[in-house]
């Protein structure tokens, strides 16, 4: 029977995190008699032993607030910037856990968090994780906290772009987040009726996108909306990155792996302005004035949708029950209407990308959306 647990939020913030913190803290305290220490600013707070006790005052009035009352960060305990250097601070994280006599540590986060949490589990901590990411790319779960709200925000933005695009007879390219996955661009593009949707899983051909826009103009459509995932790529870029990833996977020495990792990082750095380049290319190839809108962190801000509040509350309260029963070593996944534990060792390091035959892809094709291929 657990008596005291730690809780932290890690990775990018998003709406719905506070619902999960509240759900966990209230159920832990009220139903199971467990004390919860909330570590601040992600794994850094655990390493540096910075925390707040989550009691009823802290847990009140936060359900509808965006962000996370605990703060978050992208630090990894095993590679933590410390005094200008990267240090392995796993030992400090373990010390904090032991000093407080914690029975379990609950980590709410995305793909990176799952990997960090697994490392702490291997260092001896009892771990439970909850899926959170607007990217919807965590393996073995159908839903994650934040995705629904971000999808709604991006869809509303696309709705709004329609009237200005048509008034000016423009192409508007709208860049949607999602990291290396296309879920958010695909879902919001479908919901907002984008004319073109470009996602990383389907390499695009600029010529085909331009042709689709010209075809719309011939049919009397005065504008076109192109929803593009931040990680989308044309065929050449996709081939280059696939080659680099494969070379790194099969590299024989650590030195070669490091070199290839540096090349991959450089590729992604140079890729950040690709949506601007596409906007210029479309203007050149269609003769139609084009503009770029980058939605950026707007997609992670503000109040959570009802769906994310319910999801956060269910995940949080169920996790409290699991902590009380001593069930650890798992991520709590969403499968249909159910929440099911999946071994953390299975989840960590696996990305859920959009299958190219996914029902949403098919639906987009069926309504005549150009996917750039
Ligand atoms: O993982 C969530 C996410 O918003 C991604 O979609 C995006 O690529 C990334 O985080 C942005 O990170 P940051 O907030 O650190 O700029």
C-alpha cells in the first residue's frame, strides 16, 4: 500500500495537464490516503529536490487552466545541463526519491518522458507514466492529453484563414505542429477542410501541390488552404533523412553514430524554414499570391477542451488507484473506452506515426484533398 508518491510533468506543456494533476492528487488524497509531492519543472525538480505538497488548496480551481501548475522542461536526468556541462544526474534523482520515502513516481509526458522514466525505472524507481502530447505520437495509446485541444485550436485557425484567403484570392500555407508525426496536421486539416494536407508520413511533390491549386483555380475556387505538418518533407528530403536514420541504426562504432546524429540534427535545423520555402515555390509555380501562417505555440495554449479535461481526470484518478495498489512499471494507455496498463519497456522509444492507409488519410482522399503524392 503506497503512502507517498511523487508526480511531475515533463516535455512540452499542453492543456489538460492540470486536469490530470488534479485528478491524481484529489483521488490520491481523498480516496486512497496517499500524500503527493509535485516536483517542479519536470525531471530537473526531481534532481534538484524542488517540490510542492499537492494538497486541496493547490488542487483547487485548476481544472480549466492551461499549462501545468508544476512547470515543465525538456531536461533528461542522465544528460542534464549543469554548470555549463551535461552531467548524468540520475543518482540525484534516485536520492530525492529515497530521501522522501516515495513508493512511486508518476511522470506525465510524451515520448521523451517515457524514455527518461524507463531509465529511472532501470535505476530502481517504481514508475507509472501517463501519455501527454499534442503530437499524438506515443505508441500503444489511442489518445494522449493535449491532442484534442490542439486539434480544435488548429482547426479553428484554418476556419479563420478561409475568409481572408478567399477575400484576397491567395494560397495560405498553414504550418501545424506535430514534431515528426502528421496526426495534428491531418486531423485539423480534415476538420478545417484544408484543400491540401502535407504530413511527414507521405512525402510530397511540390509540382503536384501546385497542380492541385491550379486545378482549383480553373474550377473557379479563388483560394487554397495548405495545411502542412512542421515535419513534412518532399521526396528528396525524405530520402535523405531515411538514409541518415538507417546509416545511424547500422553504424558500427559510437563515433560514426555520433557523427550521423550530428548530421541528423543539422538536417532538422536547416529544415525549420521549409514551409516558407514551400510558400515561395507555390507562388512561383501557380502565379497566385501566397502567405504563410505558423500556428506555433498557440496550439499549446489556453483552456483545455472538455475531452482533454475528461481524459486528464480519468488518467489521473486511475493512476492514483494503481499507485495505491502498487501497480507500477507501466504507462496507462487509452484503448477505445478503456484505460489499460502497457509495459513501459514496450512503449519507450517507439513512435506512433500515421499509417498511410489510416482511415483519416482515406477520408481526406475521398473528399478530394490533395496529399501531395
Ligand atoms: O511535442 C510537442 C511540441 O509542441 C511539438 O509539436 C513541437 O515540435 C515541439 O513540441 C516544440 O517544442 P518547444 O516548445 O520546445 O519549442
